[in-house]
């Protein structure tokens, strides 16, 4: 077993290379692959997933982990071993046949969803979703039994280590105390002086040109990444080759632009993960919510700030041509407009948490077996009425079929969006306090100092530090949702 830790590093580096291939093949599947390749690609990725599972859960991995636990390691090496052990524990619980079946069912459901959503075909979609839910419940049962938790807590922990429904419910209960009233007040205030709507069309090539310019301002490394189109915006690939996507609407140019800014936030995190831990678990992003905090730091905290919007406004006017809607004050008002809508990814930051709480309510009940797939549309409509005052009856495309996450069984993922928004607000407040000239830097498009602050406090640590350790290091305290309330009230209801 000499040296067990070194041999583990070699094994996890090999697994990382397989993950690299899987990530790029997955990106291709959602962007470039012809429809006829779906079945074969799904089977190939499932085979790769099975191979990784076999390596990770093999007897030798367990023996090496046990031997490495007694070695004298540095604190960072100990953190890497902690993350190795966590990956092994999570994978070892699942039988290989379940891993393969879940992978195939998820890819089949996701591929069909692309056309079924456009056709508003809930019946067709639900047939595939039932199999995904059935397998996800099997996984949740296994994990819950092993961990002594509820089904949903067991899945939530996959995305946000250490988080559970008790903590999550406390956070959401806090938001429910004041957010609905603030939303109503902001909508009423803005309705007195609504922004002029922009006059399209805004051709896709021009939208892409603006997006690329803004990505450059945000510090995206084009030598290690690219921008493409997909049915649902995402950030994929690997730190050395980050692939981000958006989707375009020629009548609404801000939607794609903000999607690009959001995904660039994810990409900057990936591109700046610690190089010395490349290929190791300690070199991965800390958690899904911390990842989301970086995208929302860029999109909401920075990207929708008056200073940044006024900086990029001349670029938008130059590319699309002058018009009243693209003048500075109106451009800011458009980007900061609060209006409850159907689509989560297009939601403003005041109404966005309602979209997440709605999905959390439904998916938790679904995994716990309290509801079935056929109950989703009615529950969705009921909760859209309750949270946002909107009617989605029969509108599956803009309702319960709008997201990609459930197609591959990513239950437990949605809450991390709002946790990420809370983390982002707390981090931005800390950055403002520690960087007195930050507002002026943003106004001039000079983001190097902010990027340096994020690198020092978040990016360079990968998964060496826990979530609480990251937040305390950067802000002086663990999660405090009061910063989110303070941010929304200052921006939208001063």
C-alpha cells in the first residue's frame, strides 16, 4: 500500500479524465449532435458512467482509502482525502445496474423533452419522466437508508453537502415573511413609470457579438472555452475547456445577454479552480450552490447593477442601432424590471425565489412518494397562482415542462439556485466593504480587482474548504439571508 494516498491520486486523476470525455460528449449531445445519434450516444455515455462507477467503487479504492486515513498528510491533502472518501461513499451505495439504468433513462427523457416541450406534449413527456422518477426514488431509498435521513435530504446532500430540509425550510420561511410584500410593492412602484419596450428584431449574430464582448469584459478565457446555442442555457465542459451556451429570442435581446453573463459567472469559477489540484476532488467546485453564487454574483449582483448596465449600454446601442429603449436610463430600467413571469431562467431577482420554492415543494413531495408524476401539472398551476398570481393550465411548455433538470433525475438541485442567490448577496456585500473603489471600477468596466477578490476568497480554494469555511473566510460569518433582503430593498425600493 505504498503510498496509498499517491495511488489514490492516480486513480482519481484517471476518473477525472473519463469525466472530461463525458462532459464534452454531453455538451455535444445538447448542442451539435444530430437527433438520430441520441440512442447510441446515450448508451455510450451510460457505458462510460458504468466504467467510472466500477473504478470508484472497486475493492482496491476502499482499501487505499482505509490505508491513507492513517498516513501523515498536509491539511490540504487531508481535505482531498475527505473529498475522495465522500465521492466513494456516495458511489458505493448504488448498484452498477441502477447507475446504468438511471443514465439511460435520463438521456432518453432529456432528448425527447427537447421536441416534446416545443409541442406542449405533457403526455409524451410524462411517460419518460415516470421512469426517471422511479429510478430516482430507488436511489433516494438506498441513500436515505444508509445515511439515516429522509429520501429528499439524501438527494439534496449530493448537491449541497451538509444541507437538509430543516435548514432549507428555515431559509425559505424567512423569505416568505417579506418577499411577497416586497414583490408587490416593487411591481406597483415600477408600474407608475414603466420602461419603453425595445423594438426588435435583434438578429442572433448581433446578439452573439454583444455577448462575446461582455464575456471579454467579464474576463472569460476564450483560449479555454467557447459560447454556443442550446435549448436550455448551461455551463459544461471542464476547467481547461469550458463550454457555455445560451438561447436567443430575436424580440428580446436582454434574455440571451443575461443568460451569457450568468453562464460566464459559472465559467470564470471553473477556469480559475486551483491548477495544483487539477484532476483531484479537492480541485472541483465546492458545491452546486457555491457554483450558483458565482453565476448570480456576475448576473444579478454585478450584471444588473446600474454601473455595469451603463457601461455596456453604449455597446448595445452601437451594435443594434440607437433607439429610445436603448438609452441609458431606459436600458437600466429594462434590465431591472420586476415582473412575475412563467419562465424561471428569465425571471427577475425579486420573483426568482418563488420559482425555486415552487419546484422545491413539488419535487420534495414527488421523491417522498406523496404525489405522482400525473399530479404535477395541477400542483404547478396551484403554486404558480399562490406564489406569482399566474395561470398555467394547459400551458405545459411554459409551466412544468420548462426545465431540463427533472429529465435526468436531478432532484435536490433546484434549492441550490436560491441558496446561491443568498450566498452571492453576502459575498457582494463583503466585496463592497473590502474594496472601497468597487463601484467606480464596475462603472469603467475594470473588473480585475473584483476577479482577484473572488479568486482569493472562492475560486482558488476549490473544495479544500467547506461551504461554511469559504463564507466565513470571505464574509466573516456563515450564511446570513439578511444580506439578500438588504440588497433587494436597496436596488428596487429605495
